[in-house]
């Protein structure tokens, strides 16, 4: 049986579609960098606040993590995360995380992320837009003591 006939039998219009469906967009070779400053409720630098940058391959129901890195803010409240994005990554997101110095949740701090020149409560991971992969993104946070 010829290849084209086999593809029609399998319900595939052409070999080009099969190849295109299996190829992912080429990922940047330079690192994706997320940097910023974390302050407390008084606007002062907050040392030890935690953040986690992770990538996900969204195949299947839950997806699979392709990478995960963490950091804590320094004495000036600054942080930096840097990662070359592994193949099969479909989504990159950042989320606060508790640390020994800066716990989050009911007994600690409520993380807020900067949006449109004000801080809003972080309720879910913040996605890094695909067009910003391989570039530097600045995200500032305010951790408010509960």
C-alpha cells in the first residue's frame, strides 16, 4: 500500500500535516531570566522571601514538570531566577513559596504581585509569556504580614 493511501486510511490528509503536528516551536538558547524586588507591607526590602520558577509540558491531564528552580530574596529584597528552557516545555510560571525566614499562608505573609503599578493578591502562578522566553522579565512582589 502506498504511503498516501495509508495516511488516508488512517484519517490523515497528508504527510506534511503529520510532520507539522509532531514538531514544536524552536525554543530560545539564551536563558529566561526573571528578576525583581520583594518588599514588605511597609515598603522595605524583605530578605528571605521565596519564589519558584517552573516549566510544564502540558501533555495529558496534569502535565509533566520540565524544570523547577527556587530562590530567596537577598538583604536588599532583590531576587533573580535564570533558566535555559528545556525542550517539551509548553508553559513557564512563577509562584511564591514559603521559607524559614518568610513563611506564607495563615501564619505568615500574603504574597502580592505587581500589576499595573499596584500590588494584587497572588492567587495562582503567574505565567511568563512565550514571547518573553529567552529574555529578562521583571516582576516585583510585596509580602504583607497576616
